[in-house]
C-alpha cells in the first residue's frame, strides 16, 4: 500500500469512527496483516499522539481498544478484533489482532467508502 493509499484509508477510518485515536488503532491492526500486534506497537501509533505525549498507559490502551470494538460492532463488524493473552485479568493482554476474514471485510468497507 502506498503512503497516499494509506492516508486515504486513515481519512475514511476517521470519518467512520469519528476519532483519530480509533482510526490509528484500526490502521495499525490492519497493518498487522492478521497477525498479533503488540500493546507496545499499538501505543506507538503516533498519528494520534501529541509531540509531548508519552502515549496511553496499558490500561488506557485497553479502554481505547474496547471503544474501538464497540464502534466496529456499530459498523457491522462485531467480534473482528481478537485479544491475544488473557483479557479477563486486568492488563494481561499482550496484543490484539484483526484476523481474516474480518480484516478483508474491513478493508473492503474502507475502500468502498473512499471511492464514494
């Protein structure tokens, strides 16, 4: 994917989700190509960070991921984001993934919205 294509997807994700943070998290998960994306990698999504911001805490990131899951469900993609590790123990998750076929469906929706 070219930088211009990625930027287009980021704009569409922001438009659909209404948040730069949610768009950045979603694009980072999509970049993972269905594999696990670590908590640390998600925290490095600098698109939505201010220059003087150290980024979210682990707990804060998990809260943002919960909000993203809810937003994705509202868009017709319930359960596409998977937790890696133990999500029932506070802050025990090691990462998240957006595996197939959900990843392809989300990409198709973003591309469809971008073409309109």
